[in-house]
C-alpha cells in the first residue's frame, strides 16, 4: 500500500542578515494511510517549518532548496511542492489541512463560527446552506462541542479549548486525508489537553485520516502517535514505533529528552537536563550536530555526520555510538507509554 505522504530529501532554508538558516536538512519520512506520526524535539528544531513546507505556507524569506513531498490518494499521485494556483488551494484543505497552535489568531474575530465554516466551504466549492450546516454541526458534535451554543458565537465568546476544537472541526470540513497539527494543546490546561487528545483519537477511528502531530510534549506524543520521529537541528535523528522509541530509545538526544521530563508513576527520580543549547542553524557545528552536547561524542562524531541507519525493523537512528548509548547514559524512564506493548 502506498503511503499517504512520502517526503524525500527535503531541505528548507531561511534567508537572514547573517546568512542562510538551515531549518530543514535532507529530511525523509513516510506517513501511511490512517497513521499518526509525531515529530518531537526542542523549540527551534524545525518541526513547524517542516509542516509549513508540506502545505507551502512558508514565509517569503524561506526557500525549499531540494526534495519532494509526494501525496497519494484514490489513484492520484502528485508532488505537493510543485502545486500552484488552484491546484494548491484545493490540496491545502480538501486533501491536507493544518491546525495551528494559536486558535484565537487563526479564527477571524469579527465573524461568527457559522460564517467561518461558510467562508471555507464557499472558497473550495463545497456544500452550502442546510447541507453545510448539517455537516458542520456533525463535526462540532464529533469534537464534543454543543452546536447550538457555538454555531452563532464569536471566537472571543469561547474558551481556548473550545476554539482549538473548532479549528480541528474546521480542518476536517472538506474530509482531508491528511491533518497536520502544530502544537494543538499549547497554553491549554491539563484537562483540556486530555479532552483534545481523546477527541483526536476518536476522530481518527471514525474518519481514518492520517496525522502529523508536531509537539515538544513527549507525553502527548506517546499517547497519540503510532510512530515517533525525533528532530534535532533540522534533521530526523531517530524514528521508530512509539512503544519501541519510548521503551528502547537509542539516540543520545532522544534519551536526554525522555530523562529530562518527570513521569507520574514509577519510582521518584532526579531529572537530568540536556547540557548546552541547540546549535546555531546558520553556523552549524561539524560532524554530528549534537556532538557539542553529547557525553558520548568522539573524534568520529566531530568529523562526520551520521545518516539514519536501521538497527531493527522500523527503528532507525543517526548515531555512530548507538550500540552503547543506552548502557552509557543510564536507565531510561518508561512511564510514558500507557498502551500495551
């Protein structure tokens, strides 16, 4: 079966006064039909740029220097990075929708929720009138909102969690095959985060769409994703099934991320932060970009950057010292994955 989206050798740069910001560097990954892929990493690692590049919503200072993003659905196959004009507009909502983290900024403050659904539907030649209202109310019910309350409301009359769920419903209006979520629970309380996670899991089961989930919250990624990719300095450094990655992480950066966050169950342990800071994406270090912060770095790490290597079926890592990483860096916390292994 062909993947819904296949990204190959994608590189994206921003032009800055000091030089070229290498935001995404030769990234490749697939998202299968109905699969949820989580992109995790620190702020500034390139996760959002990757999502924006797929739907061609990058700012004017950005440039895609190489790569493809091939989309498959119902016999249709095309490179999303080559779409222009009407074809690009249709892809952005009918085939792939993106939900951003700031719900209040994404909704028009002077339009009622009903009008925002109507504008989106009209712009893409979708249903109108009673058919649109029935479809929208169904989606609002799917995301656990009362349609009678929110349909005629303005965005400022709703809470942050309600607005975020409205954006998810609006993103699913045209029945896209791929949904990209960029930090959908940022600035929301823990109960609202839990509600949104439950909503997303229910919607995936009902509608069977693929999902790219961008987050720096490892617990949310462990809860929602089928597969996880760790992003560092604009490159994927480890990818695996969610259970394998959280129970047997191999890259020193992934191990550091897991050990830097407390868990709610298990023995009480001291937190261990990752030393140093993320690298300057204009003047990247030589070799492995993580080597200035890595306790296992050696001369080879400083000289040559490793590429992703498959160490087990479906588990890839870009590290010269992956075989000794877990033993050298200590016991790994395993309190994230609540599903059966």
